[in-house]
C-alpha cells in the first residue's frame, strides 16, 4: 500500500509542478508578487497531496523565534525535498538560497528569478560570493526571510555534513541573527527515496544565534545545533497543528 501511495504521490507532484509551471507563463502577473502567489498555491497542493495520499502531516515548533514582520535569516537542516517547499507556507516573504543550476532550468528557473530567489554558484569563487552578498542586500531591503541550507545538499537522518560558510557571510552582511531549524523530514520523504513513510514531519526553530559571531564560532554553534536529537517536542513552543494549512 505504501508503494502504491508513493507512486500516486509522485504522479501528483510532478504532474502538478509541470502543469502550474506551464500555466504560470502566459497567465500569471509578472514580478515577485505573481510568482510568490503561484509558489504558495503549488506548495499548498503538494502538502495536501502528502497528507491525502501518503498520510504525511507536518507541524512547526518554535515559531516565536521567527519575526512576524521584517527580514530574517533562517538556517535549516536539509534532509528532503519537503524542506525546500515548506517555507513557502511559513515565511510571509520567503527567499531561498539555491544552486545556480536551478535558476537555469526552463520555466522553473524563470519563476524562481521572478520570485526573487537567490542563486549561488558554489564553484564561482569570490565573484559568486559578491553576487550572493549583493542579492542579500536586495533581500534585506525587501524585508525578505532568507532561507539557506548550510549543509549544501540533502543529508540523511543521523548523518552529519560540513557546513558551508555562506550562512556566515550572509549573517555578517545582513546583520541578522541566525535562526537554526531542525527537521526529521528525511524519515518520511527521504533523499532519492521512492517510498514516502506516513507520519508527522517536524520543523523546530531554535533560539536565534547572535549576528556578530565570527565565522568559525557561528559554524561551530550551528553544527552543534544540527546535532541536537529531535526526539521530543520542544517545550513552550508554538506552531500549527499537523498538516493544517
């Protein structure tokens, strides 16, 4: 049954993505507002499919650490494709830091550029860093909530990865506290895993880290935070009920 549900969800996910991308080009208004609205519609329908087809719901804990308005810098663990879509529904003016290659994908890349996503060339050296910081200035001016995945790729649950320094560069440039985020998404929607396991995906926002930390100290504290066991709900947290949109 899990295999069948997973197959149906994959058909839903890829079919929905293709249809919305094609429909958006001629019909949606240009600019960030239209692209962000389309992204939210897409994310809502994807998580609806997760719940209705696969029995996967989600909840957020620690939302008190995310500013209700204004810019923020969110450093999230990355275990699943789920992590790359859920902030569309949590942050009012999200802006993901993504691999530059994704910005070159036909149609999808166009939407991402219109939505104001931040592309980074991880092999681009100093020039890529300057571009990242310039885009960070734009995001800060637009009161965007920047979401970055310091691990740089999806990491299976229980494994560790060296963190990339881009998050420290963003923190120094934007002068914003870094909000670490833990997740168990890989237990339900694993990297390159066909089977989707029923259950609750949890996102836990931890207290922000000071913006003025040196690079080495910030990366060390963030690495320690990502190593925190996600075994029980965080006390005194606020959030949304599993699967509620």
